[in-house]
C-alpha cells in the first residue's frame, strides 16, 4: 500500500467497457513525512474519495481485488481514506 493525495480526476469518454461506472482519480504519491513526490498514478476509486484527501492506494493484482474490481483492467485502486498517520511516535502532517 502507498499513501497519496488526490489531486484531480480523469475523464475518459472512450475506455474499456469494464471501466464504465468507475471514477478515475489522479493521485500524487506521498512520502512518510507528508511531502508529495513527483510520481502520479491514475487509480479507480473504490471508497468515494475526493480531491484534497489523503488516500491509501494499492497496485498490481491487489488493485483488482479491491471492492468489485476483480475483472476490471486496472493497475491502481484507491482503497482507503486516511484520517491520520503516525511515524516514529510523531503525528505526520498530511
């Protein structure tokens, strides 16, 4: 799993039919200190996340196991909305 910040949405009018009905989010990966990296991923949203929220993502075969995405051709899924993070006994500003 990885931490990330939802920074946008992706609209694709032409896509695999199995992606119809899925919200696509643009997620910027986050370091453990709360800073953002230069890495972005497009992920299906399985939890109803929105722009500005810190989320948990999974990739690869784990992404297809999330919610009802088993037969969906995805490589990344948002599987959680993060409330807080603690690292080395300190709360991380997310």
